[in-house]
């Protein structure tokens, strides 16, 4: 079943409403002890219960959200993940569960029990195929990747949309074309995002450790690999990134000072980021000094919706990050591209 087209598809002109959402369902993760980098449990102490999560799905529909990525932590660690998937299945919203594949038997059971709607399914973390690299890649990448390699082939005929999220860093560049060929053969898709680094006590995800970060000396190699991936994409391989994102990656990321792209120039909030307590966030990395005071149900009020959008633009944390750090989070960049150009990642 995992044969659906997944890529940049022009579909509509930008609207004032935000159509793409990332929803952190939980910070629970069985791998929290594997790496300090992943230990995020303290960021939301009052996670929404099942009733509140079902109500949240209804709110997403009412405010015009059409695509949701469910994040963690690890979403399948939640006992109520089945009910959440069923509720989304019955909604008008396409969705992807992003997971670390460690709950293989549970995920397989879900996929066999629930018939996923079109344009919906699972994406898993996968950073290499060559097992000889397992001692050189840090954090919890090794255990997540091994689990995904085993699980993904078993899901191919069970879900409509299947793919991998691959972190691009200094030690897995040669693996990227191999991963793209492997997942394409299985009918799935590959999303790229470089390792995002930077030191600020308000960052939630990015790491201050630059051992794996792309540096100026890596730029020729990164440009070479991105050219290979771009050619593969043009020949039908399933790379779920726009050509603009691929072409710019080396220039933006192979630096020592900061990232060569930031969200400071945006005139709209392109992506709704919802925390596990249903408060709103700036992005993957920042709760936001002012934005964190908004809750999802505030957006049911048109006046509060407009205030939220303006607050997102003016939030001090966002503006500071844009001026000092920048980023190249694929979710933010592509959502901004979609918002301004008109488009969808699912056809």
C-alpha cells in the first residue's frame, strides 16, 4: 500500500490560515536514558488526556488544518495511541505518526487493526544502512535506525504512506543515496533534515555538541551528495524535499558561525506547533516568550487567532534566534515555502 506520491506539489495559493500542524503528543520516550540529547520530559508537565486530545482533533478541523504530524517523545509509547489514530482517521485531516520504531510489535498490531486513510501512515527515524557505522553515530540514532530497518519492510503492505526521517550530519553523508534507494524500492519516502546545533538555554531539541555537525570543510562533500540526491529525485526516487531545499543545504549548513537561513523574514506563521499540554509554540526548538501563553482552543476565536499570528511574528525568542542562530529545520522551511508559494507535500 505504501506507494502514494509524496513530494512538493503545487496546489493552492497562500491563505491567512495555517494548514500544517506539528503536534507533540507526549514527551514520553523509552529512549530517554540513551542520550541526554533526547531527554525532554520536563518540557510539558501537564500533558493532555485522551478526552482533551480528541477535542483537539475537532479544533484542528474547525480551524482549517489539513495535515498533521504526530510527534514525541515517542507517540506509540502512549496507551491511547490507537484511539487517537482512529479519531484522526475519521476526521478530514491527513496525518503521519513520526516514531522511533522501537515499539515494533505494537505498531504492527495497529497497522493490521486500523485501515489508515489515504495520505496517512508512519515515518521513522533512520540515519544509516551500513552497520559498520553504528559505533560512530551518536545519541540514540543506532538503536532507532536498527529498529526501523527491521520494521519498515513489514509495514509496506499495511499503510498507505510510509517513510523515513534522516538526519544529515558529517558521518553519514555516503549513506544518504543508499537510504533513498532502499526506501524507494520499498515504496516509501525519505525526508532530510540536517543536524541542527546551537547553544541557548531556551532550545528544546538542538544540540550544543558539534561533533557531528556540518562544517565549512564538509561543504564540497555535501554538495556532491546533494547533487546525487537531486538527480535521483529527478529520476523518480522518493525524496520528500523540494529541489530548492536540497540545493541550498550545503550553503546554509556548512558554516561555523550560524545557519544561513532563518525565519526572521517571514510575514506569516507558516506552521502550527502544538505542545503536549496543548499550548502553542514557535517551532521545534522554542516555546516562545509570548507564544507559549496561547492554548489551542484560543484559535477558535477569530480575534485571538489573528492575535496569535501577530504574536508569533513579534515573539522576542523567535526574533533573537533568527538574528543569532538561524536553522534549517525541514518542517519550518518547507511549511514556509508551502505557505508562500502554495502547495502540499501530499498529493
